[in-house]
């Protein structure tokens, strides 16, 4: 490998690592619950929220 190829490979690796590190959500980890928590605790009638699908969901299932 030439020095140029090594530099290109290293740059590609660093950009990929930066991209992967930027994925996800900020904040603390959350434990998944079986039902969504109601915003108003006085509500006796809790209706589950409709789950929003994301394009990459099939990859993690």
C-alpha cells in the first residue's frame, strides 16, 4: 500500500467511527416499559400510544 492509500483508509475509518458514535439519543438509558406512561397521572383511562415505526427497525428485530 502506498502512503496515499493508507491515509485514505485511515480517513474513511475515522469518518465511519464518527458517524457511528453520533447515532442514538442523548441522555440516560431508559428501561423499556410494557405500557407507555401517561403524562397526567390522574388519568384513569390510559390508552396505549401508537408505536411509530422507523426505517431501520427491521435491522434490530
